[in-house]
């Protein structure tokens, strides 16, 4: 649905690194994040990375706790201003929203995911978009226009591939 207006060129250019992390423990999951941050530092041809955690972070609350620790790790390892982490989860729910609000689907995914983004790339991409501050509200409108059933169908289709 083009929720991220910057993603398509990066995906089409093959500059996304996808890693499935099958570790269930928090320490191992964080080590995978640390390893991926180092990998990105040494591989400029990779624009962005998705760390996919199919097991161990099924609970949204546990995932949010893990994401907070992941942000702390990013800072501890000196990557503030270099990378940032975006969060996606099958049960994502924005604070203050009802669980069944279609807008939550802008951050829902088949599995828990940490999306590592290069901050310099985000800044450059934002310069090429008019009114970037309106992207979240546009996404909410798109998701709500599609409706809960439509958004559920899209996520289900992703899970079956």
C-alpha cells in the first residue's frame, strides 16, 4: 500500500537485507542485532535491514520490551545518529488506539520485525517528499479506507506466502 514512500526504490534495487533470527532468547536476539549493525557499517551497498523474529516474541508486550532494549543497544554501541529502528509486529497497536482499528495495520507484519534504517538515508528521502510530516496521517487514512477486513486480508496474504 506504499505506506513508506521511500521503500519501493530500495526494494527494487535489491538493497534490503532480510535475516530470519530463529533464536528464542533475548541475549541471542540482541547479539543478532549487534551483528547486523556491524554488517551494515561494513556494507554500504545494503540500504536497510529487516531482522525477522518468528519465535520468542509473539507477545506484543514482550516485543515492545525487547524493542526498547534494542534501542538501548543501538545507543550503547555508538550508533545514535547512524541507525534507527522501526518496529513491526502481528499484533501492533498504537498507544491510544483500539486493537481492531485498521490504522494499527500500518505497523503490522507477519512476524515480529526490527527494521534497521540508515538515518542519512531517511534524511535524504525526506527531502524528496513534499509534506513528509503528513505521511503518518496519510497512512492512517489509507488503512481506515481499506477497512479492518481489507487490512486483515492483506496481512493474511503476506502470511501465506
